[in-house]
């Protein structure tokens, strides 16, 4: 189903891989911002006198804006120019990072952080679309393998980098370095992006409509779906926030009705629903949404357990996840090279390893002496990280394999949106479980130690996230069965 872009034929291997390097570097920078800022929240609280609600909005506002921008930005990139949208997003991300770094008040920081999220969400679909456009066949698998390796490293190293920058800048103002870091890196990336990225538009001449009403309805659905989850802190939250989900159902229904009618008029909708008829795409989206409901929540609970339960500094708590980053990078690189031969079975194996790794992580946290626990958890991360490397980039390759290049931006943005929504839901539930047990133990005055309460909280929260990983494994096995049945039917038809 893929179609070649006319610019592709004029590009040699060196130019394509250089353009890819720019895309991956910027994607890593934006993903890094999702994880490194978390460790700076205590510093922001001291510096700007922030409340717990405003700190929550620093994190949640970025995630919400990121998710909100994905689909319309992907659609615009498909219709107009991925290069132009990428550069616009990169400039906006660099400028908003600068504004975050110099923010004089918590209110200014909240606004500029939301702008930063919109900018990141504008860039990410262009990265996926450009990879689809630049590469074909086994090369695309290798490209997504390298992409997954960089994303895995960025996610896992974010807390360590953030803790190191805070140690350099000091407890009160060290958080500003988290944002200053993006400015020179963004300018360097902008220089190379303007020199190396593809010029020109995507799609066909008849496929140029921009469905404004569809974009607005989808945006309203995304906001009302994510808002109750991103506002969940686990600390006496109002149950009224769940009423937003009623509005989500209404907006989603209106969006579907509008898109169907828009398509019947011969126009091009925001989301081509025929893509969901592809089992490879539909199943891949489901797997990645469930997987990302588990992984970021697990990392958050590890950080909370190590810092609040064991009393480690942000820097050392972040270093525990370095083995995950290392083996995830290796797994992503290997997975990208063999996914075309092994297929969905590689993702199934990877998810099995992830489940085993995080079960070992839970056992290491609750059964080992405190002085040994960080080292034991780091060892468990070696197993989980390698499995994770066999999941994300191979799944991305398999999910987008049958997607036409002219629709790859919006298709990739739907995959990213599934990740953001999954992350919001998983993190909200895991945080509520974790803090609910810790606060319950404190209020009940139980005879156990403070560390016992954190052991219980981590065990319960990780049981929830491992259950999600197991669900992703079941979905992957189901997709593997579907693919093998289809292959047998094709072989029988060819033999006849």
C-alpha cells in the first residue's frame, strides 16, 4: 500500500540517514523532557512557592498539550509539508524552553510548559512520517530500531540527567537548567534540520482539504478523555472530575458522525477510518496503548519508592534505571534488524521478558535489604529493558507496515496519541494505588515501619502495571495467531 514520494529517489543513503539522525535527535529531546522534569518538581516548589496542584499541571499540562497537538499536526504534515511543520515545532519548542527557564512565577511556568507540550506534539508526527517517507522494507525496520533505541535511552536516562542538572544548579534554582539545556540543543538541531530535511508536500492533489470541524471535535474528545486522568494525584481528588468522561463520549460520537459524513461528501477527513480495517494497524495500536499504560507508571513508582521510601537522592534514584536504558537500546537495535524476518513473534517474546523483568523488579524491591535494593532493582532492569527493546520499535514497524506514505503522519500520530492516553490513564491509576496505601498506613497508625508501607504500595502498584503488561502480551499473541492464519490462507491460495 505504500507509495513513494518523488523526492525519495533523489536522495542517497548518506543524506537519508543524516536527515533521520536529525529527526531522532529532536524526538529524543522532546521525550527526555517528559521524564527529566519530574525530578525537578521539589526544586520548582522551593523556588517559586508552587502548590501541589500547580506542580501537577507542570507535568500534566505538557502531556495534555502534547497529546492534543498530535493528530492535527500529523494531518497538516501529511497535507502540506512535514519539513515545515517539523521546523515550526522545533522553533516553538526551543523558544518555549527558554521561556520556561526564565519564568519568574509559577503561573508563567505553567503556561510556557503547556506551550512546550504543543510544540513537542507538533514535531513528533513529522518524525514518524519522515521515517516512513525516507525508508522502505528492511531499512525501515532498522530505522525504527534506532529510533526506539534513542527513545528508550531518553525515557530511562531522563531522571538521571535531571538529577545531575539539579545537583549542578542547586536545590532552589537547579530546575532552570532542565529547560536551559534544550535551548542550545534546539538551535543546533534547527541548523541541521534546515539543511538536511526533505522539502515538498505529501499526498495527492485531491487530498488537500483540512477538516477544521473534525480537528476541533477530536481535540475536544482528547481533552475530555485525558483531563480527569492527568488531574489525578492520589491525594483526595474530587470525584467530579470523572464527569468529563461523559463529555468525551459525546464529543467522540460527534467526531465519528462528522467524519463519516465528511468522507461521504468526497472530502478527506482527519482520520481515515479504513486504516482501522487493517488488523496490523488496529492490533498494533492496542498493544502500544496498553504497554504505555504500564511502563511510564512503573518508572514513576520506582522513582517514588527509591526517593521517598529508601531516601535516595534524585541523581542516584535515576541511575537505577540506567541498565534499562542500555539493554533497551541494544534490544531496539537488534529488533529493528530482525523484525522483518521474525515478525510479531519478536514482540511476543519481548513482552514476555518485560513481564519477567518487572516481576523480578517487584521482588527485588520488597524482599532485599535496603542497602542492596537499588542494586537488585538495577539488575532486574537489565531483563526488562532488553524485552522493552524488542517491543516498541518492532511494534512500530509492524503497525505502520501497510500504511500509505501519504497518510503516515496522521497514522503515526494516532499511535503516539495511544501512548499518551495510555500513559495518562496508567499513571493516574498507579499513583492512586501507591499513594492511597502510603497515606492509609500513615493515617491508620499501623504497627509496621514506614518502609513497610512503601513496600506494600510498590508491590500493589507494580501488580497493577504488570497486569497491563500481561494484557499487552495477550493482545500480541492474538495478533500473532491472526497473522499466521492469514499467511496459511495466502499459501493455500497460492498453491491452488
